[in-house]
């Protein structure tokens, strides 16, 4: 599929979702969503997609030439006020959806003024419209994600050899980030987490100057971004000979993670995948030591639909990249988390992060 028809196909899927919201078009202003629908990566652009999938793209002069080169199948309007320019051209007859999660109250009011008064008479704020379309990936997106995960695996294999007593959490994080960039990543997918020893009980610990000691478990949560797509992987390693409780904790989380991965399939509900992993941890008496959700979608954003958790609704579809990341966190002692990025497939999930889940003893 050509570059242009790829984005046209995405816009057609979005257009098909418009009637259920009672609107004839949608004004997309969130940069990630504009990129998804047109290919244009910018900090100031908007796209208006109509019920037939027809589209108009607005951006300012900084991105105009890129837009005209890359987005040949859409009309490009050059104006700094991207949303206003699209509204002026297209109007809001038939009802116009706007992105409730991203449009500011000020912008909503201003667009309403352009329409001559009460914005809610013509504009319909809708949550998660493009995000729901984005949850199911095309193969080009999965290829980018597979590459992001391969870079992540390779960076880990090179850096893990350097983890030893005396190095700091911040050093490990920096080594990973440098290696990922050298291996072709756009940049790190998010701020890396390196949590050693007692810091391991904090799920989102920021790397500190703490030096690794023999006897530590070290949890490393990081990923590469490639072609705009975000990989996400966590491994917990042991430095020096692990104590019995550390081995037991690791084995428990490994089994929970495996159970979660096995539950990832098209048709599974978000809470049943969560329950498959959480049940293993609960039966071991650690329910209160695993308080976060089991996983999240990844794509053009590091956290995106769908989300896996006890209170989450909805079913997985085919070709949905998702993380499975149970953890057990023991305050004052440490913790273990293991996370993979995988993709739902009709014939069983495709694992994208391939680093071993055997306990590595360094
Ligand atoms: Zn992660
Ligand atoms: Zn994650």
C-alpha cells in the first residue's frame, strides 16, 4: 500500500465512526492524531475529515512545504490559526466533532464565536474518537514497532553486561539511552526507569545516584522510539547471588506475566487479561503489592488505548500492540516487574520484545 493510500485508509476508518456520534465531520487538532491521519509530523496542524473520508489539512508556514510534499492526497491550507482556517472553509453544517480530550476550553469558545455564538450548538466534543481507530494497527505500524522493540532488546543485551556493583542507576539509564540512539532510535520512548535494591518497590522510580550493590534486584523499564512508534520493556535482574525471597518473588512475577501473555487474544476483555495475571499474584498473597493496571496499548504514544486493568472495559481486537507488565512491590525491600510488548493475532500473540525472562544473575 502506498504512503498516501495508507493514510486514506485510516481516514476512511475514522469516517466510518462518525455517524454513531451524529456528526458529518471531525476536526482533529491533536498533533499525534494529525500525524496518524496524514503523515505530517508537526507541532501545529489540524485536519478536518468528512463522512466520505475526504480531508483538508491546515498547518503554518514552517511545515507548509513538508505537508505539500508528503500529503499529496489532501488539500493543504497554510494558516497559523489551523483550526479556525478549517472551520472557515468547511463550516460545521451537519455537526462537527472536536477532540474533547485535547481541545482547550479557550479554543472551544473561540471556534464557537466563529460559528456565531453558542459553541455546543454546532460542535460536539467526543472523547477517544481517533484513539479508538488507532488501537488497531496496520502492518506498517507493527513493522515500526517491531524495529523499536528490536533496538530495545539489542540495547539491553549490550548494557546489561556493564551492570555491576558500584555503577549508579543514572549511569545505566544513560547507557541505555545512548545505545538506543546509536542503534537508530528516534529517541528514548520515555524517561527510563532504573530502580535498584529498596528503590525497586517504587513502580516509577526516577534513576538516582544510588550505587548498585551486590544482593540488589534491579528493575529496568525503558524502550526505544522508532519511526514515531514506542517500545516498552521491563526486566528485573539480580546483582550477585539472589536470596531465596528474591528468587521466589521473581518466579511469581514471571508466572503472572506468562499467564497474562497467554490471555492476550482477539476477543478477550481488558479485565480478563488483567485477571489472568493478577490472579497468580493474589493467590500468592500479594494482592496489595500489585496496585497498577496490567498493561496498555503502545503506538504513536507510549500509553494509549486499550488499557488492561480490573476496571477496564472493552475487548481486544486483532493487531493491537499491548504491554503485559505485572509487578510485585514490597515497601522497604524491593520489587520485581517484567514487561513485554506484544501484538494480538488471531493465531496467538506475536511477542515483539524478545529478551529472555530467565532471571539474569550478574
Ligand atoms: Zn514500561
Ligand atoms: Zn508499560
